C-alpha cells in the first residue's frame, strides 16, 4: 500500500504535511500549478553532552552556512549551495561561537551527515491557486493541509497554531453539517 492508497481509504479527516506539489500528484489534481523552489543543504550533527537552544544567522558568504542552530543536542548548518566537503573546520568554528569555551571542552561529535532538502526555499504561488487546491483536496478527499510545504507559504509557529484551530473548526463544522443532513433525510 502506498501513500495514495492511504489517502483514498481513510475513514476520517486526514491532516497532511505532504508538500503541495507532491500531494497534487498523488491526488491527481486536474489543474496544473507551476511550483518553484530552491534546494538547501544541511550538515546535521549530533553532539554529546549538550543541551542548548541557539540560532546564529550568518551574512551570506559562499562557503559558510547562512544559519547555524543548536536545538538540544542537534547542530544544523544550512547552506544555500552544496558544501564541497564536510566542513569540519566550519563545524568547530561555529561550535566555538555558539558554545562557551568551558562548555565546548566537554562536547564531542557523535555523528554528522550531509543532507539535501529539495524544498528548502519555496517561492510563493498565488493565494487563489493554493487555496483552490486545498479546498479541492478537502472537498474531494477529506485532506486538510498543514504546514509550510503543505500550504506552500512562509509561516511562523503562530501561523501553524492558527491553522490547526481553523482545521479543527472546519472538521467540526463539516461533521455537524453531515449529521444535520442525515437527520433531515
């Protein structure tokens, strides 16, 4: 069974975080939309003896990441262009910047991996086209889109909370409507 089968066989509403272009293909949406995006590359590092929450934005320089984050014990370096090597020196440089020297002395790298993220930076499409697809997916397949890639727009965490409330409201309204329709028959 693949993801397409799951969409068609589920009984209740489906909350989808699948990127909009992928979901359109899965559901065979009849209206073409051209999506543009730029990939990013990340070096993901698992650190030992770290529990820090920091983000550093770096002015654009080709060989440097544009953002470096430590979330708990995970360090992520994000690049606009593919890194040519594993950038061990950059990793150590940013560890020195983000972690105090006394703290850094007890830290070591447990694992490190380079990853391509195809939908790294999305380029917006018109709201009418996005919203038309999302309504179509909801009306025809009971699929509600949630998140940056699923709704194909730049969002903040506050937007995500707002979207969850809207989806919940729509599901309740649809269920109430269906119950009233069945009772009237």
